[in-house]
C-alpha cells in the first residue's frame, strides 16, 4: 500500500494535501480512501488529529445524497449510549464484522459465478452429446397416447 496521504485542515475548513501542495475537497479525500490510500489529517493550528472527524464528515455527506445511511433506531442508540457501550462495539467489533461480510460476499459472488459457468458448460455439453433430445415428447405423441415403442411394435406385424 502507498504511503499515507498527510492533510492539514485549516480554520476555513479547507483541506491541504501536503504531498501535492494543493487544496482538496471532501470528495477528493473520499476518492483517495476508495483507492486504498490511508489518510492522516491534522488541524493546521493545534496539530490535533482530526482524521476521524473528517472521515465521519465524508460519510455524512454521502448519507445526505442518499437520504439514509443508518437506521433511525441505531442513531437513537448512538446518541443515548454515546461513548460508553457503543464505543467498545465500534472499536472492537464493527470493523471486523464489515471485513467478514465483505469477504463472505466476495466468496459467494465467486461461487455463484462458478455455478453459472458450470451450468452453461453442462447445457452446451448436453446439446452436443444428445442432439435432438427434448425434455418432453412431442405434443402429438402425448395426446394420441402413442409412444415411439408402441409405434415400433405395431410396424412389426402387431395389431
């Protein structure tokens, strides 16, 4: 993974990328994170680490666009229990839960893709191995009560 991108947050809420010597928007910071880059943001005046605050701000901006990020009931719990119960959950478990979910989703997507490919292969092989085979007898045979076996028997001097 590439080195951390170091940003400075100024009092006017602007973010300065020290690597490229340019100001960046929250959207550009989000893109860096989506590319897998780690971000470190400090307040330009105090030096305080404000990374979590800015990343939360990015998430909230995304939620504004989609009108719903977290269920209202969860937001109530976050406000009620704040730093006590929920901080431990977020610190210890939430990240691992999301990682497990993403790994499981990726494995299931891969497996489903393999099943689809296998189904297509079997369908193609069956068509090549048994040309003209249909899953049902022709409608005429079904309604007339005749089967290929009966027809063959009648031709041999049967009834």
